[in-house]
C-alpha cells in the first residue's frame, strides 16, 4: 500500500512511502476493537432500556404467619 509522505503532502511531490504489513494488521485490529466496543455498548444500553421498561409483576401470593404475643412488649 502506497501512502504519500506527510513531509511532501503539501508540496505536490508524489514520493510514496511503503506501509509495513504490521501497520495494516494493527489498523484492522483497531477497527475490529472499535466495532466490538460499539456493539458491546449498544448491547448494554439495550439491556438497560429493556430492564427499565419491563413491567415485572409483583408477587401475588398471600402470606399468613402467626406471631406469638411474647414477641411484643406491653
């Protein structure tokens, strides 16, 4: 991949420099990580919206418990 040199970019010279293959790999990895982070944030935000809008029903079971009178002071 040929990229114009930053030193000669404004002068109209077309002296290309070569990128090393590791630079392309690092660029692909950073793009992949950026997409992964954005997807993770979208999943977290979607989960928060789901939990905020979910109408969780309250338990409707009746509980009856006998409390002894000795527990309450007079």
